[in-house]
């Protein structure tokens, strides 16, 4: 026996699987996950996304089938992203009653009424220039974009969306959308705000997934990745404007920010495990460098541990269908 005897023995709480389970502090379940999906109009078959192995663009005519499949697997919430073939300088298709944004929400709710449908509310997939709002010269006009965000939000709510999820990163967008929804009579439609959204390099594969035609970057309206205090401020502003839930995007590289915001608000808090996070795990798994399943669960567990109530992840359906949660 060693002459030195530790006064504390934390290993006692790790000595067997049952003991470890008893003392586990954070737990992950399907109820914590929401699935982002890409829907393309005017195509006849699924389109694989090369930069995101296992993720596809869903043909609009197959959306009802996919929503039924997602619900059957046990996932209760989706975030809809549209790939439009009707783009213009303002993204006007998004506020049309028969436009793609409205059709996606309507199809989802008609197929599975209990599915929680969150409508991503932005313009990057619907504008000819790929920016998230109205361009004046080379700059996005914040206040002109707010009016259009309100119109898009109302169109989605009218079609049945449960939550409007503004990702355009415009100052005042939550207040403008809340006002538009209330004036149109949709007082019960919630706002899941992308309240702290960084100008991140981890979005790379999303451009292929969503088919955006952006030239340049979004650094004038999305957040500087090096700013921690500003990140907190952005979310607290959206809370004050009437957001029902907040979000940090991306998730994994910003766990410190996620924790900071969790400690400053009582609102539900989401985190978005973005396309680059997904792709890195997928490609590393395919190369045999990591155990993909174990890393997926560990990465999602870390996001939950940091304070997220909801995690948007492209892994959600695979985890559900393979009964890994």
C-alpha cells in the first residue's frame, strides 16, 4: 500500500457503468434535438450535398413523406431552409402566399400537424445577390430589410409555422417581426431568434447546401468571432425586443459564449451545430481518424452541458433512426 492516501477519491463515482450513470450531470435526448432540412423547388429527385455526406436537398414533392419519416423516428421539430428558383434583388418570393417559404410550412403542418415547424427567416437563398437583405450599393440596408422580414414572417405564420427564426442578423429584426406578427393577428407565433450569430468560417458547406450566390462576406452584419462581450449584448438585445428563445450559432467553437448567455438569461437557449462542424466529424469518421458515433454524442453532450436547451443538428435523424438516443 502506498504511503500516500488521497483524502478525496472521485474515482468512486466512476467505478462502474451503473455508478457513472447515476452521477451523470448532463443528459442528452431526442427531445433536445431539432433537425434542419433543405427543400428545393422544381427538382424531381433528392440531391446529395457533397460537402455534407448523408445530407440531401429534399424535392418539394417529397417533403410530406420526409416529415412523416422524421416524426416517426421521434424528432419533434424541424427548421426549414428553401432553395428557390425564383430569386430577385429583394427575395420577394418569401412573402408571397404561394411562395416557397409559405409552401414549406404548409406542407409540413398538413403532413404532421404536431410537428413544430420553425421557418428560417432570411433572404440569402432567395436573392439574386446572396446577401441577407436589400442591397444599396454594396451594403445591406438594415431598415429596408426589416420591413421585408416582417412580411416574410407573416407569410410563414399564415401558412402554419410555429416559430419564426430570423437569421438575417439585422439590428431590430426581432422587434420588427414581433410587431408584424401581432398586427397580423399571429400573437401566438413564437420567435426563435438567431440572437448571437457569428460571421463564421464553419458555414462553408452550407453554401452548397442552400445554393447561395454570395460574393464577398457578411461581416458587416454578422458578429466578429473574437467578440465575447458583444455576443452577450446581441442576445440580450433580442430578449428585450421580445424573442421567445435565443440561439448561438455556430455551437461547438463558441461554448464559452453559450455558457455566458445561459448565465445571463432565463429564456430557452438553443445552439446550432452548423454545416462545418457536421462535415468535419463526417469526413474524419470516413477517414477512420475518429469513432464518428462516439464523437457525435460527445460533441452534442458538450453543447448541452454548456447550457443549450435545444440543439439544431444535422445528425439528429441518424441518431433517431438508429436508436442512439
